[in-house]
C-alpha cells in the first residue's frame, strides 16, 4: 500500500509516547518530516528531468522519406573490413578530412536536411533529378546512410543516392552521389 503526503502526520500530531528522531541531529537546522520528504521528491523529479537531456546510446536512424541509416559511427557494421574514405568533390567539406566512400561525386551539395536530396533541383542551370537509394551502403544489409568520425572528432553522415543530370552537356547521365552532412 502506498503512502501519500497527507497520511504523514505533522510534528504536532505525533502520539504522546513518540520521541523525536535523531536522524538530522548533526545538522544545525533540522526540518520537519514533510519538508525532508518534499526535498527528496523534488530531488527525484529534478534527477528524472535532467536524465531526459543526457546523451542517448546510438540507435538506427530514420531519415527523410523513411530511409534507414547505420547505428554506429565507426562504420564496422556497414563495412566490417573498413574502407578508404575519400575527399569530397564539391560542397562545404572539400578541404577537410575525407569521410564518405564511393560515389562518382561526394559533397554537402547533394544533401537536404542531412540526408540525400529527393526530387528535381536546378544546379546552376543544370537540372538534377535526385533519388536516395538503399542499395549502395554496406556489404550484407543495405541501408541508405552510414556515419563516420574524422580524425578531428567530427561525425558525418554519408547518405547514398542517384543523380541524373540534364543540360550543360549532360544528356541524362545517372551517377551514384553521396551526401555528406554533419550529424
């Protein structure tokens, strides 16, 4: 049976033969039982609320359009024997450590919200039809994206897709493209 605060008697409601507790006698200021219980309850609520902001363990990501990503950031689940990361061919991270692997082109300009673009986009007068895919990432199970930590400690998501270019000398060529985004 649970006990509520209303069922705990105040100090002036104690039975006549009851003796005061010596539990807090070492403190210069002592409180009533209700005060101590309220402080304990407040402490428990505070600890519970702060636990909500603690970092979460890695788990499978679900990106835009329901695409699945890998759980880890060392890529061992996607490529158990590792891979040789390559530098970006365009975008914001061209002059940083390589993170993604494969693809004809790699860069942040293939991203929308941290995942590979979807739909038709105009890239400097060239039409680009983007489509994320879940067939290029991994060796045994296919997913759309994986994570990689570079030597400077930054974690990136590499999200796979196909891009077909029209105009500017392109006549509908389709390439595997990789979106690189900071996680």
